[in-house]
C-alpha cells in the first residue's frame, strides 16, 4: 500500500501581473476571496487531506505572505480583551506551528516544473508528495486533495486532478490522453501541454492538484525547457508514463474557480459570497436589486 501523503508543495513565486496594480505591493496569494486570502483556502484544503508539512516556493516580494503565517500577539491580545472568541479561532487557523512550514526560493520564473524542482531537497527519495496551486480554488463537500489522497491509497502511482473543458479551451491547459472509463479514476496514456487547437487527445484538462512520486523530481532535474522557455511539470509527468510507471487522472467532485484570472476571481467571489453563512442572504438580496437596474452602478 502507498505511503500516506503528508507533505505538500505550494508554488507561489509568480509576480501576479494579471492583477496589477493590486499586486504591486502584496502577493497575489494574499488577495482576499470574501474573508480569507487565497493561500488560506489552499492551506485549509491541505489540512483536511492530512498534510502536516508545507513547502512554499517563493520569490522576492513575498514577505507579506510569510508574515501571514506568524503569530500576531498584539492582535490576538486585542481580540481576546474584546471577548471575540470566534475571531481568535479564525486567527488560530492562520498560524502555522514551528517546524511545519518551510520556504525555498525560485530565483528565476522558469515555469511550474522548475518551481516544484526547487523543493527537491526537502523531499525524501522515497516520499510521495502533493502539489497545490492556490490559484485554483475548488469548492467541494469533500476537499479535492482529500478525495485524491483517498483514491491514491488504492492506486499508487502519480495522480493529477482533471476536469472536462470545452474543446476550444484545451489549448490553454495541459490535457490528458486517457484510457476509456466512466469512473473518477482514469489511467493516463500521455499528457500534452497546451496542444494546438483541434489536436487535443481529449477534453480532460489538468487542474492544480497533484500527487507525485520523487521520480518526477528526477525528471525535472534535467531542466529541459520547452519551446516557450519554461520547464513544464506536465512534461515530467508524461515522462513517467513513457517510463512505464502508473499515472492516473482523478475527476474530482466539486467546482473549480480560476482565481489566477480577474474574471475567475470575480466568479469565485460571487459563489463564495452567496455561500457565506453570515453574508450570503444580504449579498443575494443585493444581487437581486442590481439585476433590475439599467447601466453601470458606478462611473468608470
């Protein structure tokens, strides 16, 4: 039986240029989706899946993110004096215990594969590990990574989260070539990064959740860049298939939001806002009101 996955890598070295000027002074991962930063959604999902060790691949300008996970004694004291027990509980979720979190630097933006490779010295030669992309926020009754880890305990091998996309969108994703099957787990025959329009082997796109073997790091160590100059994680996973090792796609149960784009971030804000216990009703009433209005609500 495969060893339980307890370590996760969070590649967060990107500059967040699509969100400028907001990301001029704060990391994109600290941007707030309703009442939690994006990175908190990723951490909460990892914790629910049994992850106990966290590796953040960062770059210059990410100090605010590192500070986010520290204790805040003055703030905690002020909240405690006001008797806000529920806020203390929320603050506790943002604090990472000493020794559970590590940071490594990606000095040059050479792609997702290179970012994962930067964490290699913190992963044992026989250790399976997860990769979580905070840009992909997934709303699910059972967190996506938890679904995958439970399935992985039966299959072993590498596993990538996947979902169906429209055929005209496949050129913006890594796409799976899979054996026929209708269940959540599908055997992967190959992966293609951003195939040309009309050439994708399926409409199953790779989404930002992975369970990987240390052999993937060995493949990434060759530092083979693609035509776009980046080292792609999908290429290293495809090499696993070519080497005869098992790779699976997992059709997760949930809704994925691409919070790396402005439109996706807005869509997630609406969905999570409507689902919020305290804010949902008021927000829904507001949306109903503005649907009846003509023209923009504010001047451009």
